[in-house]
C-alpha cells in the first residue's frame, strides 16, 4: 500500500473533467482532498492524500501525467525559512497534524514536512513570517 500527499496542478482545459473520479474508478485509489482551488478557465490546484496498491498508484500517476496534470510532492511547497524562525513556538499548538513540535531537549521548533497538510495556519500565525507556502 502506497500513501502520499501530493499537489496536482490542472491546466484550464481539464478543470471540468472527472480526473479524480477516474483515479477511483479505474485505478482503485482512495483520496482525501486536503485543499482545492478550482476556477473555470484558469488552472486548478488540488492538494490530495492519495493511497492504493503500489502498481495502481503508479498507473494512476502515469494517467495524470498523460492528461497534462503536473504532480509534485506536498513537502516541496511548505518550507520554514530558518533565517527568519526565532523558535518562539507560536505555531506549535495551532498545527493540527503535529508537523511543528518543540524538541524537549533543545527547546527549538522542529518542522516535519511529511506530516504537513498545507493548511496554512502556521503561515498566518507566525510572527516573523518564517513559514512559507508556495503552490
């Protein structure tokens, strides 16, 4: 079983197509929509947690690419600017997935980007604006 958090960028010509439906129907993949921005006549963006059997997952990714959907791991989009971060910890209690935690020994804030769902709560609350999201 494979499970990944990915960002899909849809060209405007695909916004009205049942792309995700086909992933479920033909490739037996399960999905959880974490975030979506879809506007007719513009690019669509969807953040998904996608899972299924390894071979089905690979075939599903091939299908998306053949349609012209650009795929990237979610972890590429959420970053912490280490130069700006003051380790104040304001972001820690607001993070719903515990992607941001305080190291009990060093008292520094650690960022586990694989746990991040790009909810952007940390971006809004961070006083020095150290958390950055770029879809």
